C-alpha cells in the first residue's frame, strides 16, 4: 500500500545513500542511528558533521525522527514506506529454505493442516508471527456427515465438505443418543442433503422445523432437531473468521513492542481474530504481495507493526490470505520473498492435495 508522499524527488544522491544506510542499520540493530555511526560505514566519505546536517534535512522531510533524548534517529512510517517502495532489494529464497518450505507444505495433507504448516513456517523462518486464513469459497458443499456419541449428552459431528475438507463440531444435546440412533440421523441427513451447499442445508432445516413440526412424527422431529443443531451458530460468522496464528510470542523479543499495554492489545487481537480476519480479508481483492506499515493497516493495535501479506488460490480463485506480522523495522528483503513463495507453494499444494 503506497503513500502519495514521495519526497525522494527532493533528495540528492548523497541524501538517498545516507537514508538507505540508516534504515538498513536500524533494521539490523533496532537502536537509533547517529551521525558518527553512519560516517564510519563503507561508502560514506563525508564527516560526521556533514552526515548530521543530512539527517536534519531528512527529519524535516518527515522521514526520520529522534526518539526521546537520543542523539540518533529512526525511520518514521513515511520513511519506511519510501524505503520499501524505492530502495528495497529483494532476493529470492535460497534453495535450502525453499526446499524446507516445499517439504512442510507437502500436498498429502488436508486443508487445515496445510494452513497450519504455512503459518508455522512463516513464523519459524522470520521469527515473527505467521498468520493464515482458512480457505474461504463462495460455496461449501456437503459430501457426508457422521455422528459419534460422547459422554454427558455430547455428540461429535464430522462433516466432509468440498471433497477434501473435514470439519469437526461438538454438540451438547438434551439427552443421550446411542450409536444406532445417531446412525439413523446420519443416514437421513446424507440421503436428504448430500451435494447441497451448507447454507442451503441450514435454511432448509429451519423451514422444516418452523413449518412442519406439527405434522412430523416424534422420530423425524428428533432427526431434524439434531441435524439443525449442527448449524445453529453459523450466523455469527465465526466459521468464516478463523485465522491460524503461529509465533505471536516472538513479538515480545522486539524492544519497540515491549510495552505491556501494546503487547496486551496485540495478543488480544491475535486471540479474538475478528479484527485480524477483517484486515486480511481486505487483501483478497489485490494480487501479489502487499505491505502495510504502521497506521496504514487502519488498526491502532498495529501502529508499531508492519504486515506483509499475499493471497493464495484454489482452482484459480483467491480463497485466503497469508502473511507475517512484525515490527516496522522487519527485514523486508527476507520477509517479502518468503511470503510470496509460501503463497505460491500453498496454492499448489491445495490444488493437488488428495
């Protein structure tokens, strides 16, 4: 997500070089960078005083700021945006890392396992938080349902949808059901609703319950009621808002994110997932890698963070988003290529998984 603010037009070659080196140094060390440090770097052939004057000019342009009373400076959000848009040099992943990623996303896994592996890999490779939404399609077709009795009036529901995906749900009913009763309900359900979209199944069951309850015999009414319980919580949208998060505690290792209140807000967002899902969902309409820096995300909880995302596809349709959440000083040259390649390999795995 690019800003319209492009002060690079106002910067000479020396200013651009000093600015680039400062950003790279800050990304590496995480501490404010002073003019003396910069003047000693290879390629800088001017005095510390001259560097200090350049840093002052860059601060006036809104690209740098001096935190607290430090003599050093750090990039602002606009500074990081300028660096990412005009100076970032991205290198492809080396073959060893790419091989590890392909092994982790082997196609012989179900969809949720692949998504979980993708999130873990992104977190492990970057030492930040990996986030991946579960595949979302325009329709979810029922293939089969099974009911297994548990203890204390609970039943395990196993839904097979869209050929490959398995969903498990636990229901608490008003009485115990034995295996034979649950098998009859499953047989009825599969005979009536296999091949239908789950949303249509839910609506049909509600019509049955609301309109024909009096004409049903007791057994049929029980079947419809148990089947209807499978979908009674679907309207809250939680099924579409699931985000797999890995490595969120890695963010505690970055000093700029160590504020207790900030960490609490971040972890609450990761746990609730609703805000994170809506933010990621905005990326579904864009192809390729997107970078949100600080306030660009529109969420206060990510004011000190950057989010690098890319969509993944199934059968040519964008069905989910994956990405990395970390501090604004993340190593974008390493994060961007791993996010890009993970989206491609996850798409390939989902399209060829059994």
